[in-house]
């Protein structure tokens, strides 16, 4: 081939649908074409299309006359110049029976290519195909390793965040609980009351932050239902419009007949709200926010781009803005808790980490696509399910006074502050309380007391013996005793994939005194 005067070399890469994905030209005058400037286009019936369909090397030693006979070239006013080839030689690049592209050389001489050139070109096509495939595999391996490292880092941060949230929830249970108990005994005119109210307000704010940490660490309790995401978005849209303000236009493109997904609707609301707030903050001078839904089939090629993503049918929700966009470096950290680009006091850095945790706990995946000054798009992929949407009827009701009782309750809690406060609440509601600091002491109390124990209220995460293990050991001696678990986060002992195991009762920490009273009465009165 080196003996033939060459006008140019063209290498084209194709996607699975045989559309041109990338194309590189090198002309004899050393001018090049930037592959990123080439738009995807279907392969037609020209030499490239013929080579792909027949899996053969294509030779055309009178290419100019060939072009003159094509109506489409005549229609666009085809003109010859110094770059117009007289002869072309084109071979498909094939790896494992799959066409990945074509390689083409061009000459300004008529009849330039002979049979030996065809053999050389086929070898060149095969060699180029294997080089390209090796580069693709190395790039895929590098991308997978990077995503795995990122996934491992997020998992480690999540475990740390979950542990912190668990410890804080124990403290907040005591802080918020004692605040409520104190307010019950303080007159409105008492000057101390305002101080206690501020303590309670701060405690509630801290509780919100720990809930977001639990969402990121995937340790919160979910109540998944079969839902239609279009319905959730439509129901939430009015609230979202109030969030973004009048200078931002919100546009909904909701594809009809999208599939159902299994997720906690309140958590999906939270995801949408956090993404919309993030988009609003990226458009301080106004812009357009677009929310779209569609069905998508995650084939193996797409799923391989991500870590822990299953192939198969999914529903996608995308939230796009026309804001300032993000650098590649920022995108590497946006889902980490407490990471924020906002000024001090203007953000917690938990909004997007909450989105990440909720989506992951729902067996989904969230991705981000952004460029500086060109806006941002978040895409959420949730697996489709073949079930009908759940129907929930909400009834408005007046909140009654906290219920009371006279039953005996075995309280098991390793945190002294939480144990003492919980005991005060239960005793003030009329119950007799047997308090234990761990599972071993609880077993001793259950053995020594001859009177019935109606309910065991136990923490889930305790040293030496978990609440679930305690319940299993105490059941033979107290078969009629009911069990209510409480915890600062969803532990695997009682939770499966974020949802409470069927038949178990659970009270999340931190809880208010009234919430405890209502939940205890509910369990005791259950048939």
C-alpha cells in the first residue's frame, strides 16, 4: 500500500446500530478532522455500507464516475477538487464477528489498487480492529475500577454517617424527649419556657439532619409501595413550583404509560424536592427546569457503565436545569455528605447525598451530566415492576390525647439517658416499667418476675446481644409478650432491603413522648 500515492486515510467507528460514532480523516496535506465534530449518522448504501453488509474489502478504481452516477451527490452540487479521490480501498474492522468500524485509504490515481492491496487492507483492518478493541477494553476496565473505588468510598462514608446518625439519634431522643416533658409542666408565662422551646426547636432541626445522614447511609426505614412516578411528580409539582420562584420556568415532559416502580413515595418526593432546590440554586438569575420521565431498557452494554446496576427494564426520571453547571472535579464529590459549593451557613451539603442514599436503597442508580455554563442533568434509574400501583386513601382526623394504660412493660435500652427518659414517659402514662440496660439483665428480669409482662420495648442495636436476639431467647418463657423495637437507624436484624420485616413493630428514634404513647397503645391493643 505504501507504493500507492495516497490522498487520505479515513477511520470510522460504529455503534451497535451501525451508525457512525466517531470518524477521523487525515489528508495528504496533513489537515485533520476533529472526531468530536462528527455527528452520528447511519451507514448508507455506499462503500462503507457495502463493506459492512458483505464483510468484504471494497475496491473502486474509478470513484469520481461512481459519485457522478449517484443522485444524492448530484443534488448537492458535487464538485471535484485536489482532495477528491480517484480510487478507494475500504475494509471492515471486525472483532469476534462484530463490526466496529471501517478503514479506508484513498488515491488520486485511477486504477491504483490491485488484488494484493486488498489482502494487505484486510490485514490492516483486522489489526486496527484488535487495537481499537484492546483500547476499548482497557478504558472499560479503568472506568469500572474508578467507579468501584468511588462506590467503596461512598460505602465507607455511608457506614460512618450511619454510625454517627445512630449515636446522635440516641442523644436527640433524650434532648427532644426531656424538652417535651419539661414543656408539659411549664406555664406559658414562665420565662424558662421560651428557652426550652428553643432547645426543642434545635433538637428537631438536628433530627432532620440525622434523617438525611440515614438516607445517605441507606439505614432509614422505608415504606415501599408500587407507584407511578408520573403521578408522584404531578402531585408534587405545585409544591415544586413554589420552591423555585417566579423567575424559573418548570417544564414537565412525562411520557404516558410508563412502567411502575417499587419505592417509598414520600422519599421520592424528597428526592425531587432536593434536586429541584439544587437546580434553583444553580439558576440565581432564572432559567428553565425540566423534569422528564420515560421507560428505558438497561441492556448489558449500558449497565456495564455503572457499578451495581442490573440490566433490564427501568423507569428514568431526569431533572435538568439551564444553570451554571459543574466542573468534572466537583461532580466527583457532589454525592458525598457535607460537600457543598455554597458559602458558610448557606447549605448543609446533605441534599444530594440524601438523593444518592434514597435511590440506592430503592435499588436504583443516579447519574449526573454537567458542564460549566451549560447546565446540569440528573438521571434516576429505578427498576420497573409488573404490578398495579398501590391505592392509599388519606383520612383527616383530629389528634386525640395520648392514650394511657396499666400494663407491665419490659424496657431494654443500653443508653442510660434514653432509658431513664423512656421510663418516665411510660410511667407517667400509667404503665409499670421493668428497666434493663442490656439483654442479659432483661432475661434475668423476665425469669424472676412471676407476673405477666405484656410488652417488651427494646433497642435493636445493643452490645453483646441485639434486640432481635433477645426477643428470640425470651419468647419461650414469655410466649404471650408482644415486642416493639426502637432504633436510631434501620438495622439488618429487623430490616430487609430497607423495609421492616413483616410482623415486626418498630418505633424510630428520636421519638416524641406522644409518639411513644400512641405506638405502645397500638401494639398492646392489636389483635
